[in-house]
C-alpha cells in the first residue's frame, strides 16, 4: 500500500492510500494531465503540520498546502482512507453523495475513521469535508480520471456530443463527482437544470429578500372614506360628483359660496401599502418555486429507494423549507394577486435587494452546459454516457452512409421523471432510414425481445435492422461496453486489448437466443434466428495504424459472427467498415453471413447430396492398375453410351471401384467431381489398351474430372463369406450414398429417409436385405428411393418421396406411412401376427 497524499492539521491527520504503487491499469494514447488536490481551511486559526504531503508533484512543493496539483485519482479503483483525531474529539469525513462515504466506519469512540472510497465509473472533481465534533475543519478537492479514455479529448467530446442532443441528458443531480459548468438561454430548463440553478442562487435569493423585508419600498394608495367638509384638502372629481349629486351624510350646511352640501363627504384617503406590483411579481416567483419543488419531491419519491434518493429527498425538503420561510416575509405575504401581463419595473432592476432577487429569479429560467464556469454540475456515469454516445455515433454514421438526412435530436425519445433524464428504453426509440434504392434500415436503442418465443427476455443495447424486399428483417447487434481488458494474457490470446470475455459471451447468448417468427412466405415456420452478427463496442485507441485489424476479435466478427469493435469519438474507422460492408451486401449475401446450426445444415447438405448422381466406374479387366494410373494422370473416365441411362449425362461425381487384384477386399477407393461431359467416338480417346469391342466408332460418354482423391474410408465389398459380390460393370448411387456407405451393398441407399430407416432397423435388430431397383434421375425437390428393404415376413418397404414410405405386404396390400418410427411399428405388428 502506498500513500498518495496526507493532510495534517493541529487537530487531525488524514491519509489517502492506494493498494499498490503506481497508477491502475489504464490505456492512454497520450500522457494524462496532472492530478488535483486543493485544500481549503474552514476553521479560523487552522495550522497545517509537517506531514502534509502529496504524490505526483516536485518535492519542492509536495509539502505546500496551498499547492493545487496532486496525484491522479482513478475511476473503478478502491482507495483506503484513514482519519485520526489528535485529541479525544470525534472526527468524520462527509461527502454530498452518500454512496461515496458509505464504506467509511468509525472506531475508538469516533476518534478514528477508516474505510474504502471507490468512485466506480464517475469522473470529474469531488469535494470531501472533514469535521471535528460536527464543526468543519477543512475541505479537500480531488479530480477523478478515467482509465479507458483520454480525459481531455475523448471524454470532453463524449460530453459535448451528448449535450448536443439534450443538455440534461448528460447530467445527474447528485453524483460523487462534478464538472464545471455555466448557464445559457433555453426555452425551458429541465428539472435537473432548474434544481441545480436553484441550489446555486438560493443563498443570494435569501439575502436579497431579507434585505427587502428590512427596507421595503412601499407605495401610496388611496382608500374611499368620508371626511368632514372642512377636512377635505383635495377636491377631485369624486368630491365634485358627490356635491353635484347631493351624496354625503349628516345635516346639510351652506358654504360661503352659497352651495349646500352634507356635513360629511366621500373622499379618498392616501395610505402606504406593501401590495405593490414588484412584490406581487416576487411572490409569484416564490410560489412557482414552491410548486415545482413539491412536484419534484413527489416524482422523486416514486423512484427506486436508495441512499442517494433519500439524500435528494432530504435536500428537496430543506430547500422547500427555506423558500417557504421567504414566502412568510411581510412584503411577500402582503402581496395579493399577480402582476399585469408584460409587467416591467425599473425598481426591480435597479433598487438594492430587488435587483439581486430579480436576477436570481431570472437565472432559474436558464439552462446549463458543462464547459467551464462557476457552477458544479454532476455528469452521468461515464459508462452510461458511453452507451448514449455509441447510439448517437451509430445514428450519425448510418445517416451519413445512407444519405438519409435526419436530425437525431428530434428522433430521440427522452424519459423525464423528476430529476432523471434518460433515453427511453424499448422499441419506441427506433430511428428509421431509407436508402435511395428503397432499402430500409433502422437503429434501435435497447430493444426488448420478450414474446412467447423467449424463455428469458433479451435486451441488447443497440440493434441495426436491414429490411430488403422479399427478405425477412435481419439484424446486426452492437453492445456498448465501457470495459477494457488490457492484461498481458488477454493481449496474447486475442492479439490486442478488448472487452472482457464475459462481454463476448453475452454476445453469443444474444445471437443464439434472439428468435423471431417469420412472416410472409415463411409464415408459421416457427421462430428463427435473425441476428447475423453481434459486436461489442469498447473504448480503445490503436497504438499504431492497423493494430486492431490483425487481432482475433476483428476477424471473428466475419468468421463466426461475434467480435468486438474499438469505438471512440476520434476512432470510428472499424465501426464504419463494419456498417459499410453490410450496406454493400444485399439481403441474400447478408443472410449467408449468418452462422447456421450444424443439424439443419447437415440435413440440407444431405438433401442436396441425395440429389447428386454418382457413377461408380469399374477398371478394365486385365489392365486394372494401368487403367487406374491413366485415370489419375489424365483425370478422365469413359464408358459406352447407353440410351436407357439418362443419368450418364447429369452425373456430378465419378467414383472408382478397385477390384480384389489391386487390394483385398475390393472397394470403392477413389472419387472426383465431374467438370464436364462429352460424347465422343472411341478412337478419339487415346489409351494404352485397345477397345474391348473392337469398334473404333462406338459412342462413349467421356467425363472430364477434377482432382481425383482417395476416400478417407474405402467402401469395401467383403461379401458374407469373405468373397465379395461380383462387381464387373458400373453402378449408380448418390453423393449421400457415397458419403454414408461403409459396404458396397449400402451404396444403393441414396436418400436421407432411406438411411434413417436403415439405422432404425439395425438399432431395433430387425433383419433385412436390400434389393436395388433401376437407377433414375432424382428430383432434388422430392427425392425418392429405388431400393426395397426386404423383411423376413415377406413384406418390403421403399421410400416413395413426398408420399412417405410404401409398405407392400406379402398379400399384395399396400399402405403409406410418413415416419420411420411408423414403419418399424408396422413391421413389429406383422412379425407378431397381430
């Protein structure tokens, strides 16, 4: 454990330690800026001790308590804090965010405080206060740095681009750290901006209103009353009207002028009042503040319970109490009604007290920006900011690549609840794009897959959906992960740093778990995988150009459909390449990039293999070795044309049977794909041996072969007594038969259902023989078998394609069944005589 700084006064000693010497593992492209440690005394007469010291500055200023530079403090790092009193007085360390000091505990009757401080993924400045017996001793301010991105470039750009969408989206009301901010004019500040501003001006507002209460500016007003005639000093229109109409009270008397009037006449009496337009304007502002604080408190109570929420509620209640006290000040209490529309007053803008209150109230109509200034603004966790920025960056990139001009600010769905301003979760935040060719692309933030197809709901961060004509929607998935594994083992395994392996495993889960039911032509086909590729976006700068493209994580994205992409404001090359490559592909090519399941893929391969005819050729008698060498060297094979065998012209493969004179037992040993087919005369084929028919003009089907290969496992012809069955002329099978057969007799099984029945009969230990029928071309859309399975009961079975399996009993009765299980059951019933 090493000490990063120590603060000693004449009453306490505080030490801030980290578990080991040096900075935590961080990935920097440039040297990080200097750290910060600013100490502010709060007790008059405080004296610093000789042990006051800080790491990360020259030794000449390391002991100076007035120095403001200091060690760098990092996110997601646990620091040990120790505070001890030099007397019997109790001590404490306090922070505005209750989660920061929640792991600190007191011992020895409160004379010692120790524990762990971890800022998690919050970066910026942070202020702690040290108290002795609940009296402030000193404050100290530190700065928390990110470990995965450059503080002065990437982080500031993240903030700037998120604030561009909505300033409040970058803020939290109460966090462990803060940034310096300033105000600017907005139509309507958000709750969090308004409350932050209120906290910054409430002291000024209090002082101004108390000054007004001490020296209010009153206004003269006139009240209607009656006065004796001799007391009327000011004859106005109301007095003249009363005399003219004979209104008044008392006896009538005659004046010197000869005019008869009542002894008492109506008159307006002047008096001072506090119910002025200025006071009414201030009272209206105070009422608005109280109403908004009340609404905020109600909304905050609905948020999930936590220590931080309780602290926010406490602050709201304290602010409401202070503002309510101002409402009871005499000038504000006496103000009744509202000021007239368009009210303006020189008194509000120039008179001491009124001027300051007016300015404080106007500030509450402004917004905030993190760009330096006197205000302390709490930014969101950097992990959440990174997620927001990834969405914004993806929107701008797709907009640029599709030439579809959009304004993301107008398309974001913002959730405002009390002091929480978040991007709305779910499909309501989908932003659509359309290319000039009519292709539709959409980007969705935090989509939710949770219908009946899902055992567990899936909720990735970002989804890019491609909709092509005649194709069901296909998805790319991007998960923002503000985590980087830069360990030596990880870099050796994958070639570069990258997201943790747990994040990669989550992508595999998303790709395989997200299922959607097809529509249109594939309706009712059941749920299907729709995610083509899934990538984790993580904050990383290449150390040199092209470093990342040689790593496994980038190549895996195209090879297995799961990988990772480094993504930062100044490093978007790989995201651009990924999206561009998908935009260059149409629906067909994009679908082919999806990784298929081995089972369905095997079934498809077998169905294709069942439709591909294979000619099993024999070698010329007496020249077998010479003939085989000629085939291998010339990559040719021929046989006479047979008018009844149309398969000769559509065969895709040629296999070679090597007789017992070349190997024992005889077996199918070689195969090759057919590259072309010609019909030629025998004399046009040059061979070391003569034609066995002696007719040089006989038509021959000549097969041009690709590379002739040996079978990994020859298909042998042992026969029941060790003497193989006669194999003197060519035969036919399918590529499936060639792949599956282990003996020559099995080559006549050319379709997948035949092999299923073959395996089920052997598993049930039911004896049978095979009787191959006449070979013919197979319909690839409805392949049928030509081989009969002969059973001891006299019944026989053949696969009849779309009709299922044909069972022909010894009596001549026929029936069709659809599954191999039904065939086995029918054979059992027949064998038992039921």
